[in-house]
C-alpha cells in the first residue's frame, strides 16, 4: 500500500501573507495525522519564506507518524537536522528566486558535496532521500552515495501539455522507479501531483510513498483539511 506524506508548507504560506499567527502549521500537522496520512512533510528554506524554525521544532514534538524534512544540503541545514532529528531528510535543490522547487538535484556532478552531508545525516540515524529527476545516471549516483531513498520528481509528468507528453513522462518515471529499486533504493515520488493525475503514478509498483502538498492544501481551503487528506488517501489506496 502506498503511503501518503502531506506537505504542510502552504499552511505557513497563508500565515505569512499577513505575517500573523494563523493558520498554524502545527495544528495542520495534527489534523493531517488524524485524517490518516502516513507522515508530514515540511521544507525549511534558507529564506524562511513559509516554514520557520519554531514550526519545525514544534512539529517535531507533535508528529507521531513520520516527519520528513526537506532541506538544502548546506552546513546550516545539516546542523538544524541533527538538532531536531526528523525521521527522514529529503535533500532538495533550492534557489531563492524560484516560486517552487524546479527540477531535481544534480547529484551526479556534485557527488563530493552530497557524500559528506549524507554520511553525517545517516550517522545520526536519519533516513536520507534525494529529490532527483527520473534519470538513470542520477539514480546510479544516488546509489553510490548510499542514500536510502530517491524521491522522483513528477513535475514534468504533472505539467505535461498533452496526453502524448504525459505518457512519455510516465514511462520515464516507471523506468526510473524500476532502476532505483533494482539498485536497492527505496522509491517515493512527488511534485505537482493532484486529484486528477495521481492515479497513474499509483500504478507504479516500486513507488512506496507519495509526497503531496499544494493540491491538498488548495482543496482544504474549500472542503477542510481532514476531508482533503481523506479524499487523496481514497484515490491512492
């Protein structure tokens, strides 16, 4: 059965629109678990544009399922992870000018940078995942780095402009998931997945977990967070 990790970043985005105290991502984390999600995902960015340090600390205290911290592979963030000790860290590319994460990590060409970071995190009993494009060379590099998981970037599939392009991107994801599994990597997927396009991704048997945020929070504005999470769980299970 595919697990669902719910990214609650955009609850904080709404809060930051007025620099106030509500809605509180901590309350969202509790509701997500109550609705049956298998885990909570948060991205602590360098510029703290949504999730902040207090959010991370308190969410770590309240989450009872699985906390996945998305972060850049920087010295500051590694220290933060070792202090807070999430269940998993997903290393992601980060650009201050981007609206959302654009593309996967280039672990193949930045091998040395990631090697030390991954070793440090694993030495502190933190599961490490790498957010990468569905590319076999990046997958092989992730395996050599001894990452525990890869999270396949589904953005190109989700944003495909026609059925032919979407089919091509789906085949890339299937091939990447199979290749990663054969190399001993756990496989998750995420980015741009929503209630309309998630079904085909769920058919890829090597995928163990989907991490979904924006579409669930968007739906939650209209129907409530628990309903939005349960609707997604119904689709993927």
